[in-house]
């Protein structure tokens, strides 16, 4: 059974970098049949897909246009985890952030427990 | 980007009712639609993928249908644990997008 465990701070100051980590159990970040993604949820923006990383002979990344210039998603094969780094945050980035496995043809399962991140000074 | 419009945005129903939620895509997405259930304070959970395939462990009272631009999630007999918010998601192309949600209330 695949499980995802998120960690990271719940409060980030404006203009700083938001960093979250997702530890994977029951699967491998290097799996050639899955991808690993971050999704956020806020009342104003709903559920918003941010980007993904996946391995198919080499590593690939896709990012949503809305965050592409500020977002990096990185795998860590030694720890079997992946991370989100979103820089230059503003109050608009306040949301619950989820790490999720992408299975099959791009459906999301399972989800991490979620981390409420507030951007405030 | 592919836009997904869910209707209604909320509905009131009773135990045992048959409930249907629709999801309309801004362009044809074949059968690349997935449905999720989210309860308050929890992460969404996959119910149905590829328009009509039930995820393992999901009760058979849930069903999905549709193709092209119009999709439906149906709960055949609403149970107390089904009161939640439901989302559709398109997996046809990036950016992967979600509908706005339908809250099912008593």
C-alpha cells in the first residue's frame, strides 16, 4: 500500500521560499509507471495542479504556467522522496499543499495528508 | 487549458436518494475524466478513473458515465458517509485541471 507523508513549515514569510517534502513508502520515486506531483487547494483557486516529476530513462518535470518561473520539484532517490520549492511567495500562495502519486493515465492516488501553508510576516 | 464546469455547485439530498453530478469540459477529452470525494479537513480520495472505472474499495453505489465533453457521477442510494464535496478532474492534457466541486449536503 502506497503512503505519502508530508513535512515542512506551516508559515512562510513573503518573498521567501516555500519548501515541502513528501516521503514515499510502498513505491519508488524512480518508478517508471508513476509520476509525483504537488497540488494545492485554496478557497479562491480551488484545486490547482502545480507540477510533477517522473522518471522514464531520465528525469522529467512539468510545471503549471502560473508557477513555472518560481517552482522546482526535485526527486531524492537516496531518501525515496520528492520536494517542492516555490520561491518569492506572496499571500496568494497561502493554501493547503498536497503531494500525490500520479497513476495510470494521470489520475491522482494516493494523496498525502496535506499541509496548510500560510504566507504572512 | 481545459476548463471543467461542474453542476450543481451544491445540492441537498436525503439518505437513500439517487444523486447525479455533472461535469462539462471546454473541449473533447474522450474518457479522460476522474472523480474524487473530499470530506471536511481531509485530502481528496479517488473514486472513479477513466470516466467509469471504480477505484478498488469504492462502493458499487458510485458510478461514472460519459465521454467527449459531458460526464456524470451518480450515487445510486445516498448513504450518511457520502455527504462530502465531489470533484471531477481531466487527465487528457497538461495542465491537469479540476472542476469547481459539488457539495452534497443533507
